[in-house]
């Protein structure tokens, strides 16, 4: 009930209690390529270093790394493939430009489709930076995106802070809707190319 308050009331939670397979099928079937009435929700639950989830996510990742993840989804946890799968999924989800900009908000949104777990991810990033003595690299990421959308007249104007938060996601989605793109709020390559084209024409 705490994790999925819109999906479970007290009675329903009691009926699903301690049955992980039943919970996964209930929560994840009917989306992400998972078919209703199957065990897709359970079979394609979050796994691996990137927590790839859903039939379509496993299918795209499997094609990228040339593994049959639809029939053998556990391969993403196999030590032989774990790192490659995590990095490939990170790339598929469009996270690299945001990582290059040191934008943990943008990475979180593009990997998860929201900002759940952002606080924990930020804390872990801080620990990793300390361990690796890392500096933030400069890149072409969220600040450029915000500046570009502002130049194209997004309303309300975005604060150019380099952080991919809900306002930036909403502005990206609005741009996508007016340019015939899939309106998912993510700055994927097609969207970035469309923004560049719109800037050139402005």
C-alpha cells in the first residue's frame, strides 16, 4: 500500500500479501510490453545493475547485447553479462548526456520514467565520487536543453539550472507534442535533433 497506493487498498493488499509473483503480475502487466493474464510482470521484473523492467525493456536490451533475454531474463544478473547489460541499458534509456552533465535528476528520470529513488541515488553518487575522487565533467546536456526550450518560447520559462526536474520534463513533453514526436518527456536523440532543427529555423 505504501509503494502502490493507487493500486492496493487494505483488502486487496491482504489478498496479495507475501506473494511476490502475484504482486509483480498485478502491478506490471498491461504496460511496458507485458501482456495481461501472463507472468510477464514477474518474469520481466527489475533486474541487473540498471533494474531493466518489462518485456519491451528486456527485448531492446537483449537485441543490443545479443542475448536472448526474453527466454532467459536472468542473464542480466549473470556476472558474465551484468556490467555490459547495465551499461547498454543506461545508453538505451538516453542517460549518457545527463551523466556527462553530472545531472542525477535527468539520469533518474530517463532511466526510471520518474524521480522515485532520487534521494538514495544522489547519496550513492556522492559516495562514489568521494571514492573515485571524481570531478563533474562538462557536457552538452540539461542546461543546453533548458536554454534551447526557452529560446523556442516554452511557457513558463525554465530556470537554467542544469537539473532535469518535472518542469523540464513537462517542457520537453510539450515540445514533443507540437512536433509530432512521442510525448514521453525524455530528451531522446530524435527530440534533441528536432530541437536543434527548430533552433536553426528560428
